[in-house]
């Protein structure tokens, strides 16, 4: 075959998108350059166009090179290494901790996608079973396992190089009904359903379970949104199941060229909490003599964030969040106020962001299975400050320092330092 015919055959191969591996295309182009049929510049142009065409076909699910199921799934993940030191009163505790998360997304049909994710996590045990030491078999003791701690995806470096557990972090269906309505069903991140400016009420690691809907629209230059959900807290084989529901109307609007404000009010309602003992409780809410909850924790929360751009830094904001529980009449309020400034997003070298907050969350202002686990161990009845710095070391690689000085209301606040090296992919 003559040189011209080889070139024509290669061109037809590329244009027809035949299922040939990228390495084979590289070899063919290299041979044509060696035989001086094409010059190196033209060869590089052919390789670039071929790769771009393959990317487009894979994104459309039409590539003949990859299996069809593989083209439907996109993956993402992150790895975080942490050194943590905390004041335990009579001593200081140092821990090395790792977090790994891997998630995927697959298109099912137009407007319908499924999402799934796996993560490291720490095994939790039922506190009553640990205390009683349920006996199984001849003299062996086996506390009841209740799954991974929903407020932590960390694994502590310990136990003589033991292997670490991987858990189902989330799995849900995401249906975009129209341009203004989105429906979530399954187990999903709380931030996917609920807008909030802080972690006063919700630890960021919690993935809720149930169903929710997010509705938004434009009106007179404002973005108006409404979020609602019905979430399962627990399942009981002998009684009514504890659950929660929420309604959250809110608005976001510009304030001139360099400022915007976002505000939302959230009504939380709980069913069948009174008389329950919930897994993963921090033990700070009011309970009866049998360690059962005595309040239902129906609450109203208001969140606000005021953003400014291009004044002292690329972005700066002031944010606040409050909560009031309808019962009891005392120890039933909470508040957090904070500032944030620096880069809008820390994803490249040299970008940075600082955040500082002051919080107070009274004993029965909120259900104690939900707040930030790093603030007083996730207990209610706390007050204190948090300061965090995130700095970009490279593309998708950051270093962070997070400092808490939080303790019991009216008591001694204790120090907690976290030093993080995080990478996203």
C-alpha cells in the first residue's frame, strides 16, 4: 500500500470512529511521521482531534471503544489525611485520621440520574448494649452494632495496621421534573435538600434518608426557593417510627453590583420522638429515668448570609443562624454568627479562605443526633468559637487548619486542633 493510501486509510479510520485503542492511533501516526507522509505538526493535530472526538462520544454514551455501561457512569472522590489534637482535661489526645470517599453518577433517562457513594467511617455501638454487655454464646460478649457514625467519615490510625471499613455513604435517585423542580429519593447529603449558612444544626457528613423536593423560580430579580422533605429517623418493629419533616421557604437577591443576600426560614417537625432512645445520640438532651426523650424538638430556624465581592478580598460574607425549640420553655434556643473572607473557592495553588464563628446551642434547642460532631463532641448545651483556614497547595490539593474552643455552657471551653491535607479527584 502506498504512502498516500495509508494516509487516506488513517483519515477514514479517525473520521469513522472505529473502535481502535488510543495507543494504536499513536503508533499509526508515528509511523506516518517516520515515513514522512505527514509532518509532526499534522500528526499532533490528528491525535488532538481524535482525542477530542472520543471525549465527546464518551460523554454522549456513543463511543464504540468503551462498554456502554461504563460511559453512563462518572466518578469523583477525595482523600483527606488529618492530624488532630484535643484537650481532654487531664491529658492531650493526638490522633492520625484518614477519610476516603468515592462517588458515582449515572444517567438513567432524560432528567433522571442515580447517585451513589462509599466512604470510610467509624463503627458505632448501642450504648445500652455496651453497658449491659449482651451475652451471646458461652460466656462471649457482643455489643449491638448500629452501623457507622453518621457524623464522621474518619478512620483513626490505630489497631496495629488493621484494615478499615468502607460504608454506603449515599444512594439516591435525582429527578429533575422541570427547570424549577427537583425531587430526591433515597439517602442523600443534607445540603442537597436544606440550605443553611453554618453547621450549628447539621453536621456536614450526615446523609439523610427519605424523600425531598426543591422548587425555585425567579420573580422580580429575586430567586425564590422552597425546600421540603419527609425523612426517616429510625424503624421500630414494635411501635411508631420516629421521623422528621421540614418546610423551608427562602429568597436570594442582589444588593447592587457587588453584594447579595440569602435568607431562609425552616420549620422542622418531629413525629414519635417522645419516649424514644435514638441511636447515635450524644446524651445531652433531656431524658426520663429510662433514658427516653421527653420532648419532641419541633423547631424553627432562620439562616442568613450577606455576601460582598471585590472590596477587601475576592469575596467576604457575614452569616448567622438561629434556632428556637417550641418545647420546653427554657434552654431552648441557639445561635451562630460568623464571617468568611478570601477566595471564592480554594481549588488552585495560592488561593485561600478564612472562616470564624461564635456559637451557642442550648441543651434542648435541637435534637443531639445532628449538630457538628467537632463542636463539644456533637452535644447540645455548648458554646464557643471556631476559626478555620484553607490554603491551596496545587490543583485540587489543599492544606487546612481548623481550631475549636468549645465547651459546656458556663463551663470550661477546651481546645481542638485539626490539620488537614486534602486531595480531590
